[in-house]
């Protein structure tokens, strides 16, 4: 392989805007699906009421709604885009809401505010429905390490990667797939390629992860979104999520997949606990 081609592709891609989606559709679907298994009867009934009339009235079915606003309601997506992540402006992983969540603009503050709306039955049904959609999505975001960090590269969006892979990219990125090499970034690797490279359809993947739950790393009792984000941030260095080279093979995907799956399981269990409490 001519090494000059991936390098040239990286230089070109560094000039392009990158999407800010987290976990991709598959990851968010899995968080919603696994969480639905652990809803208590009252929470399940409330979810059914709130999602009545949706095209796919399940937690999994609405899990990517907050990202889909990019195309369906661009103004609303712009207004809520900062809800999807948090960045420790002071370095380290000790997030400071007053410093890092100006005007409520971070994932942890957004989860807290949307849970309040969801739990308030005096709120209009539509407001509570949208709050549920945001909560399902944002809890997933908080458990994606690239959405809670302390670097100045937009959560890995500006850390360019040349990935040799047989996996076809998502439609928006197909123009960047040349001769089996995908010009992408570290954020997108975590969004899409780590899970996609498992080669499972959503239902198969959900069954696989559901079987792993008893042996998964114990989910902490701390139900505070700020603590979840702190965990995500600490994983970046602890597991060396940033590779030393910008040219990547599937070895990285295989090595990181267990961690990604663990975070999805943890996010799903915490989401279920959050909904069981808010919808009691």
C-alpha cells in the first residue's frame, strides 16, 4: 500500500467538519433496548403512554431522535447540540458544572433538567415525550468516552484516522472510503466502527450483551450523571483510547470493543434505574 495516499487523505479530511454523533445508531439502540428489559411495571406503562403514536414506540426506537434533529429540525439541533457532551476546561476529569456547563450547555446538566421535565406530570404530554427521548439518548452519550474528555480536539473529531477496513461506512461518509481505506476520526471510530466490526445485527448484539450483564463490570450505585461523565473521561487515559499512530487496523477495534460494550451495558442499567425513579 502506498502510505502517501492515507496521509494525503488525512490532510484533506482535516479541513472537513465532522459529525458529533455518539455511539451511532447501533450503540444508542442497544442502550435503549437493554434498558427496556429492566423497567418496572409503572415505568413501562408510562413509557408506553409517552411513546404512543411514535413510528417505533420503544426506548430503542427513539434512542437516536436527539441526533436525528440535525436533519429533521436543524434549529432545535443547533440549540441543543451542546447537550451531547462535556469538556473539562481545567484539565483532568474533575468536571465543574459552573465552569464546564455554561447556560446548561453540557450532557450532565441536560440529563438532570430533562429528567425533571419527564417526572413532572403537570407538564404537557409532548414536553414529557421529548424529555424521555432526550434522556434515553443523553444517558448513552454520557457513557461514550469521547463525549466526556478534557482535550481540545472536539472529543476526537479532530484526531484524524486512516482505517483500513472492509466495513462499508455510513452513507454520509462514503466519499471518504477509498481502496478499502476509510479517512475518518477517532470520534467516528468509537461511534460506528468499534461496534459495527462485531458483525452482529442489532437483535443479535442485544442478546449477546444481555448475556454479559451478570459478568459485566459492576455498575456503580452513583446515579449522578456527573459521576458517569467522570468515569468516561478517566477511561480515555486508563485504556489509552488515543492511539500512538494515525494509521489504524482492526486490531484497535477488537481491543476496544469490550470496553465499549461495557459502557453500553452500564449506560443501559443506569438509564433503566433513572426511568424507574422518574416514572414511579
